[in-house]
C-alpha cells in the first residue's frame, strides 16, 4: 500500500487528491505554482498528531498551510503533501485574569460564540477585562477573532493587509509583525501559550516567547531569520513542529485614535520626529509607517481615483510618514494633542501636516501593495520584493545608501519603499519596466539588497520569514555555528525532516 493510500485509509474524504481540489493549495500568494501529491485536512488536534506519526512511519513530507497568505513560499508544495490547518478554527475559551472562564464547543459558529460570550460577560456584571486571554485553534483567522471580541471592547491587535485570511496559529508561528508592532510587538509576543506537535509527532506545550520589550534604537526590533530556542514552536515558522492551539492576550480597543500624515525632508528627520513622539505619547504610538516619494507617486498613478493626499499642494518631500496615536481616555482631546505635537514639539510646518479621518490616511498606506501589483502587471517587467529591517538609528542612512546602489546598478528599475519605520522595517519592491525585466538581474540586485542590509546591521527578513524563498541566501549568510545549532534542533524534533523540508534549506543542511 502506498503512503498516500495509508493516508486515505485514515482520513477518507479529508484527503484531497483530485487536481482541481489540490490546485488552490498549490498556488502561493506570490511566486510560481507548485505541485502537491495530496492535500490533507485534519479536523482535530488528534488528527494532526496521527498525520505526523503516519508521515514519520511512511516517509512523507508535509508543507503547512492555513490562510495561505504567507509571502516566502513556505506553503507552496514541491511534491510534498499539504497539511492544511483550515479546519482547526474553533474558539475554545475566554478567560478573565481572575481565572473565571467561558468555554465553547469547537463546532460553535463565530456568531454563536460572539453572542454567548457577550451574554456571559454581561451576566457577570461586565467585570474588568485587563489581562484576559482567549484560547483558540490555530486555523482561526485574525479578523474572525476580532469580530468575536469587538462587543467586549477587546481586540487582538494584528494589523496586516492579510488579516481576513491569515490564521492566528501562523501569525504566532511566524512572529508576524504588521503595522502596529511598534506598539504591541509581534504575534509571538502576544501569545501567552502555544501547544502542538513536533515534527516527529510528539505532543508539546505550553510554550511562549518572551514579552515584548521596546528595543533600544541601535538594536534590531524584528528579525525573522532568528528562531529563539527558548520559544519552542513559537516563532519557529513550522520547521520544527505544528502549532495547533494558542492562548492570546487581548488588548483594549482604544477609546480614541488619531493620525497625521507628515511630509519630511529625510528619513533621519522622520526618525527625529519619531523619537520626540516617543517622549510625548510613549506606548500610545500605535503606528509609525513610511512611504517613499516613489510609493506615493505609484499610489496616485494607479489608485488615484480611490485616495487623496490630505495636503493643499502635494509636498515635494522624499518621504511621508503616517503616525497613528491612541488613547484609552474617552474625553482626551487627542486630535488637539497630536496637532500640538506635530506643530510645536516636532516643528513640522503646517503645510507639511496632512490631516484627514484616520481610515482615509490608512487607505493611502494600504494601497501601496495593490498599486505595485497593478504597475507590475501593466509594465510586464516583473518585480523583486524584499522585507528587510535595520536598527531604527541607522534606518534613514540605510535607505539612502540602498537607493543609491540600486540606482547605480539598474537606473531603469523603480524602487518602491514603504513600511514600518517605527521598528526599522522596509518593504522594497523593485519593479521592472516595459522591455526591461528585472529577472535577468535578480541575483545581482538581490546581492546588493542583502549586502547593504548586512552592512547596516540589518536582517534580510524582518517579519515574513525565510521559507524556501530565501533558503539559499540564509545558508550562505548565516554563521556555521548557528546553522549547526538549527540542524541539531531539527534532528531532535523532526529527525526525518517531515515538516517544511525545504524551508531555511534544511534539506541541504541535513544532507551536508
Ligand atoms: C497583503 C498581505 C499583507 C501582509 N502583511 C504582512 C505584514 O504586515 N506583516 C507580516 O508579518 N506578514 C504579512 N503578510 C504575510 C502573512 O499574512 C503572514 O506571514 C501570516 O502569518 C501567514 O498566515 P497564513 O495563515 O496565511 O499562513 P500560510 O500562508 O497558510 O502558511 C505559511 C507558513 O506559515 C507556517 N505556519 C502556518 N500555520 C502554522 C502553524 N499552525 N504552525 C506552525 N507553522 C505554521 C508554515 O511554515 C506555513 O507554510 C502579508 C501577506 C499578504 C498577502
């Protein structure tokens, strides 16, 4: 009996082998489609355990998939079986800081959970919710959790363009960051416990990351090339084990939020504003995002019908920064406080301060990726995309040097840079032109990005992970001692390299 027949015997209709049913799982968010031998949809933690044990017995390899929004091709199969966690999406419990708990059947719908949870809390007399947690299955999507929590005035603060589908288990496994990491840390930091199975099928948990401490400006705030050993499954990107259940700390939905778009003369100038803002607003800076001039022009060119810059005259500035602040005090005049800060404390001239309702400002920032997609399709020259970070203290100099070197190498390529300035994170899109594709120069341009990032003490993967996409570069650029340590952990927890076998280059690392 073949290994696939064994899976079919155990999982029946939850093993998909037909080409048209496999197809959606073979297509990654970005990159070329792959090929899956089959797709397995376990419906409980026990079934995940059984799948892993069978894979070890029958020498099968799995790639993990959940919301399928990952950007480093980890979920893209190349002959492996896809192990999808999409059926593990139960909301299991809401727990107050004093231990009182409301439990749910994993089959209850999000609507039913939301209503019953609110009724339970109301019946208790609406007690204090500080330090409350939720326990959920790994495949539950971020937005679904937030819809359940909203009536309680609580949230899981993960702001990414992918939260409608991205699963919470993946966010914890990938230490996903998002626009508000400057305030709350990564999803790994917001998880108080994770449970699951190592690649060899043995159960593990609870495990947790250390709590989020705002790093000093000369340190890297986010770096998804690191897999801290003490965190266990958390942050380990599915290479040692599968997270099946997590407990997450909830946060209050702020009573009020305000934002401003500031035109700044340079990135060091933006960082000066950021540092002053930290003195004024402390941990109430929820986001500090940047868009380069090329990103703004791209948005206006491709999405101009949907967005409007909040300035009388479009400022002639190399960068715009979007600063979002919050307050838990309903009566605080946050708009006035923000204006006084921008104008008096930071000394930004009035014509460089753009005010508009926060959703309109955020729409500008969130339109960059779609505008870049439209541009790439229209020009047909392809795109290289990177997700880097450096310490905040050198972020401005880093972007300037990178732009200079890329321009010298390929003046015809558009560099669109934007991202999370508050944690030193940059998304870089290099878009080829008509008749001037980027692909022939991919290796050279990638080397420039990686070399400059390394020279500034940065990381080539800030928050998206390593996956197979950056496996070669990871093996080339990681010190031998760290590679040996990772290989030892892989041999301990997943000796047959059942899980995510090509991520981080483990197939080559173990063979070597
Ligand atoms: C438009 C868009 C915007 C994005 N913005 C951001 C952003 O701002 N910040 C950011 O960090 N990311 C961002 N992402 C990337 C992505 O949403 C995150 O990486 C997210 O964690 C992926 O969740 P998923 O459920 O879709 O995972 P999938 O794509 O299904 O899986 C990807 C990989 O994650 C690992 N994984 C998934 N589930 C588990 C599990 N339960 N246990 C162990 N490993 C697991 C596996 O290696 C798997 O192959 C964005 C993606 C898109 C498409």
